[in-house]
């Protein structure tokens, strides 16, 4: 069974997912969809912003509910995508995700929730991390390897691994599926291509 990798570009409450297979030099787009990262539409997709005006206990409760919803939705969406790849004769082996500002070291979040809620830039960082971690947990629960990349410098990361034409290669994939093929799709596909290149011939797939 041919290997396939899922690349995900996430936002608050939703994400773009691209599945790639084939050879690294000539990848095939197997899947392209927008997925929901909240399984309860009544919950706010920016929970830290919504919690900023609440008492601390209420804020923590709201954020916990959104975290649970995001984890369930991410797991279900990745499971559906992996199942679709399997049904098409491909073996899903990994998920490529964004590191985000926190994971990439551009932001350090305070441990104290009150301190997070008190600073606007912390709100954005915490919300991004909530969805990143939901996707990581979902992938690992399915036994899929996780590769995390700093999407802010994804092109620089890809160039020494995939060659200077990596961006053009990813852009050309639009011809396989037609529009939309936005920056989100390109980022998801490029991250997936990096993870696809990591194994088996490029070494073991990352797991963290």
C-alpha cells in the first residue's frame, strides 16, 4: 500500500487539510478539504477572547469545554481523512502541522490563566496553541506520526530538503485539483511534502 501524509493549516475553529501521496518529486493530491475543529457550534471558536471578561472560574470552565470539543473534532476529522485515504488504497502514515508561535519559541505563555487573559497577544497565542495541540492529540490517538514545522519560515525549511523549486512544485499541484488552491492549501501541502520526504528513505518520520 502506498504511503500518504496529511498536511493541516489550522485556524480558530477550522482548518484546511491536504492529503499527499506518490513520490516526493512528483506528489499527488489525494484529498483536499476544509475541516471543522469544534464539534459544538454553540461554543466560541476564540475561547480566550470570550473568557477575558469572565470570572476566573467561569473562564477556565469555558476554555476547558472548548478544548474538549476541539480535541474530539480534530480526532474525528483526522480519522475520517485517514479512512478515506485507506479506502483509496493508501496508507496514512503521518500528519504535518504548524508549530505556532508558542511551539516555535516566538511567544512564551504564562502558566497563570489570569495573566494570559490580561494580555491581548497572549489570547491569540493561547488560542492557536489550543487548536495545534488538539490536532497533535488527534493524530497520535490514531497512531499517526506528527511532524511540526514553523509555517512562518516553511519555505526556508523546505528549500534544503526539497530543493529550491519546492514552492513552484506545490503551486503546480493546483492543476490536479483546480481551485481553490490558496496559501493555506499550499502551506498544508508543503508541510505534508516535508513529512513525506522524512521516510522511509529520508529517515524515520518525526513523532513530536
